[in-house]
C-alpha cells in the first residue's frame, strides 16, 4: 500500500520552491522530459511528490540557468 506522501501532487510553484528556481523552469523541465507531469482537468500541471524528491536528490547541483 502506498503512503499518502507518495501519492501527493505538487504544483509547479511548490516544486520550484524546493529547487529554488522559477516555476517556469519547472515547466521547461517537464516539456524537456526531465520531470513528468500530470495534467488536471483544467489543464494545469501537477508533479508526483515522490518523483520530485528523487529528481531533487539526483540533481542537487542544478542551478537556475538549467
């Protein structure tokens, strides 16, 4: 059984805060295939918290220019 943290979805702003980048950078990462996103019925992107945490651990060297 998955924990609720694994199922949690984050907004681009929440992901951006974790990486200390602009939300537009998070959207660019999703478009480039670096981070997968889920689309809401309204067309907004959401990111799986567990995947974001793995991406954060794997890319701690990322700066705002990427």
